[in-house]
C-alpha cells in the first residue's frame, strides 16, 4: 500500500475516502465500518472514521 494517498486523506473519512485510502472497494469500507472492533464514528445516519484511529487499528492487527 502506498503511503502517499493515505497521508493526503482528511482527518475524518467517510466510506468512499476510507476505501481510497486503503485501496479497497467501497463495499469493503462499509464492511469495516460495520465491524464491532472498528473505530467508527456515527454522526446522524452517516459513518465516519478518524484517520489516526485507522492507523492504530491497522497496527493492532498484524498478520491478520
């Protein structure tokens, strides 16, 4: 995964931005946002994630 696209993402990301940052499909991003251990923010009916929380989450899941 290239670091550059992830570093240019906003601090709070929606599913589309998360998908772009992790180079996965938008459906895959929504699957992550629905995982119980994924650090999702819910604002109204929308789901977001903080970029810093994604980094911590990725670091806590080596070799999975």
